């Protein structure tokens, strides 16, 4: 047999073996390894809580049953972690990030200088599709969204970057509502105390899940009214509460609302570097999906104040691609609306 013939046979055999066993190699890769879930915030917060819950259950749903550990990497509101993931973090699937803030992937679109490119990472999945709400204290004369066009509603907020500021400003700009935002409440708990004391009428930027978790008595005792939902979809628990999209009069207004609602859709996202091999991407995504349905995880959810309403990594990618396709003039109007009257 000649040299060229032997070489051809050898190359063909190698190619066959490589093409025939990609799944096996991906499934075997994680056996005996550690996967680190990096969290871009300090321990004890909600992003950390979701990462640790995922770490307790994800491993047994990944072929090879790797050990999952959580490492906190706070700094620059989560941007330090983003730099780490796109820089020195392993690109083989052993480094997963829990985004420290759901809005960070939209920084570049909103004009914030950022090295992170959300269209150039591998989104693994999202643990909770969240719905934000505007609530008013029961003693207020405001009972419906339409009342917001007739009566001033004072809402508390932590600062200009908070959804408690952005959402009221956007609603004022688009629909002529009369929110007045009072900033300086350093924590949501302070705003809640202010509501109970009558210092403010309510807030417009908390999630329905959060209300259920930390103030269930406000719901059962009807201490607050929910005026509107700010999200891409209405929550099934709130069929009679209108969506902000119900009031949009044209496509431009719908696009502006979509820009500010999109972060809620990916309330607890997880991602890996873009260099992650395709076979391992598929394996981690499908194992993440299985974990979100794992009876043991769901039993833990029942015992804690966490909520699970997952979407797939592919759905996160599609969401981001769609939002980044928003025309620049609409983005500019969305930004201007969020700033409020000067």
C-alpha cells in the first residue's frame, strides 16, 4: 500500500471517528470536573440565591454528574464579571455566569459604555420570566390606570437608574400619566415603610414575585391595588390587570415599551463564553431545561421565596437579537422618555 493511500485511509478513519462520537465526547467531558457558576454580586442577594439553588440540582442533570460550585465576583454592578467571562474565564463549559443585573445585557443598546456584547455570548437559559407591576396603597383615590391621568401619584425610588424611576417616567411620556418620582429611598424596604406611613402613594417597578415573597399580607389583606403590568406578557395570576401594551397606540410606542420590558423576560439569566463548543452548548442548555423541571428543585422552590418560570437559551438569544434590531430613533426616544421632565 502506497504512502498516499495509507494517508488517505488514516485521514478518513480519523474524520469518521471525530464525526461519529461528538455526543459521547461532550457527555464524557464533565465527568469528574467542577463547573463554577460565577455571580456578579455579593452573597445573599437574589441572583446569588438562584445560582446556589441551580448549583444544588443542575449537576445530576448533566451527563457525567459534575460538581457545581458558586463563586461571587462583585464589582462595577456586575460588569467586572462580564469582563472576566469574555477574558480569562475558561471557554470549555466549566465557567458559567449568572448575570448580576438583568438590564446589563442592554447597556450597549442604551448608550452605556460597555465591553460586554450580549449578542456574542452563549446564553444557557433563564430561570425566571418576571413581570413588573405598579402598585398603589389602598388609601389612595387612584383605583385604575385611567385615574393616573387625572390624579398625581407619588412613588418612591432609589435613584435615576431604578425601574421605580424609569417606568413612571416612560408612562408619563407616552400616556400622560401623573407620576411624581421621589428619589432617595436607598432600599425597597424604605419605600414600603413610606407607603404605610402615607409619605408616598406606591411604587412602580417591583416584580409580582417580589410582592408575593416579601409582602404577601398586602395581597391577602388588599392593602395595595395593582394598576398595570410592565412586561412583554401578562402574568397568568393577574388576568384582570391591564398591560402597558394595552395602552400603546402605535408601533413606535409598542417598541419603546418592549425595550424597557425586555429585561424582565430574562430575570435570572445564565451564560457562557461564545467559544463554548456547540456540542457542550446543546448539552448544557438541555440539562438546564431539565433542571428547571426537576422535582427536587421544584420542591425547594415551594419551600423558599424563589420563583421559577424558565425560558431556554435559544429564546434568550432571540429576545436579545430582536431588541437590538430596534431602530436607532426609537431607542433614542425610549432613552429620552426614561429621564422624565427636566
